């Protein structure tokens, strides 16, 4: 699995960077037009019963701001060194143009689900945009397997490890609690998921970023040297393969895992809105990339880098152990509780959105889906959440990395083929 991962990530990394540069130029540096992004937040909702663009942003953020933003960043520093954070920033800035493209396509080709709710995403724009129904079906299956089978397992595994560090209780009990809470919400449908994530995301973001700012202010003299350390380590070329290449790939890998830029999955949630303005919705979703990587991931990095995390000796590493240690180092037992609360909120919101990704892709195969199939998917989701607590964190990370690389490769090729449509939408919007 490790060798396959390396090969796939070599391809995925090349495609994401090349397409990111290409789209940035073709879309006139859309991801750097901050005023346009902020103005886009004033989009009107077209129906009282629909999901607004802001609500869809909260759903996408719920999917993005998960374990990857806390445990994933720690894992990047542990495996790829401090310089990996720089490459996280780079991939966020470049891949934001890909996020814009997939959001525009997701809304342009979304389909009615029920009432004023829509369903969409890569599977749908592959089917309608490229006319490749079978490839769309394959992508839909890949999302179901990777999110329901891998991503959700990582979330529950991280919650369990964080919980066990505070209260030593059986892992099976934690798994049952996670499953019960998840079941209450996912059986309420996409509107219930959107309503919960709408409330969770702002709260968890403010608490986490506020804590990071406090810690940075307490260590303000270290901040300039940390910035310098990140940049110099990013270009450490000797030895090439053990140094620069590892840092570069791990940084991009963890960056993509945290913000989902280029995977196309964010467009599944953004496609739920009934607002037809593709360009404004695309600009809103670019903000989601920046909030996830430049705010949350950077906050995690600075909390870790201002601690003495290098003294840790770990096995079967999830990544959360490092973050938890850093919080405790700075804030004592209070830090442990804050990171635990953050993990609960971040991971739980990701579980909800990740489940919806699977549901939307399952609906791809049916014009009107039999409710029994959704019940089966929900039961499978709960089983995966339970098993995720018991499985090895290393195995789960390797599995997820494999799926993420496959999603990125397919989606980037599709986006390249469909970019003229995105460009046309952008020109129409300007006129």
C-alpha cells in the first residue's frame, strides 16, 4: 500500500500544482480577489426552505475543518518536518482556483433532489459536462468508499484517542456514544445536517482560533523565528529525497487532506444551494479553503511549534497526540479540555458532512432513491464509525491517503477538460 500511495501521490501532486497554476492564470487570479469574495457573501437566498450559499459554505467547512486540520497538521510536521507547513500554504493558494472551478461546475450541473434541495458534485458534472456516465458512477463509488469507509473511521478514531487521554473508558463505549449522536442527526436528512453544521462551525472556529491567538501572544517573540524556520526548512535540499522531497510531498498531501481542494468533494455540499449564481458561490467556497488552511491549520502549526513537541516518542501515530501535548504544554489541563472539545466539534461536523457526501453519491444511481437504500447507508456509516475506533490509526491514514490521491487525479483531469465552461460562466457573469 505504501508504494502504491507514493506513485499515486506523485501523479496527484503534479496534476494539482500544474492545474492550480493553469487555472489561476486562466481565471485571472480569482482566488486573490478578496473584495469580490467578501461581496459574494451578500448573495440572496431564493427560497425560504432552501439551503443558502452561506449554509452550504458551513457544510463544506464542516467537512474540511476536521481531523486534517488538527491531527493531520501535527502528522505533517512529524513526518515531513516544519517546512511542510509552507507547502500547505502554497497548495491552498494554488488549489483554491480548482475549488472555484469545481464549485461553478457543481452548481451548473446539479440536479433536483427534493423540494428546493439539490444534489451535485464531480459525479454529476462528469456525467452532464463530459457525457461520461460510467466514469461519474466510478467516481461516486470512490467517494462513498473513501468517505464512508475511510474518512469517517479516522474521525471516530481521533475522537476516541482524545477522549481516552482525559477519561480512561473502554473504546467500545466511546464508539457507541459517537454512533448514537450521529444517528440522531443523519436520520433527519440533509436539512438537519445543514442546520447542525451551521451552528457548530462558527463556534468551533472562534474557540480554536481564539486559543491559538492567545498562545501566540504569550510567545510573541518566537513567532518571527517560527515563520523563518518554516520557510527555510521548506527549501532544505540536502539530502534531496530525504529532505526537500519528503517535506514537499507530505505538506501537499496533508494540505489537500485538510482543505479537500482539488478533490471535488467540497462541490457536493456547495451544490445543495438553489442559488444559481455559479461565480459568487465559487468565490464563497474559496474563502472556505483559506479559513481551513491559512487560519485553522496555521493555528495548529503555531501551537505545536511553540511547544517542545520534539521530545515525544510515539508509535501508531494518529497526530492528535502531538496537538494534545502542545495544548497541555501551553495551558495545562485546560488545554487538554480545549483540544478535546475542538476534536469533538471538528470531527463530529466532518462525520455529518462526510456522510452526506456518501448519500449524495448514492443518489447519483437513482432518479428517485428508495428510502431503504438510505437507511442501509446510514447503518453502514454507523458500523464504520464503530470499527474506526478499534482499527489502527496508521492503517486508516494510509487507506485514506490512497483514496484521496485517486479522487484528486480523476477530478483534476476532469476539471482541465471542463475549464472552458467555467471560463464561459466567469465571462457571462462579468457581462
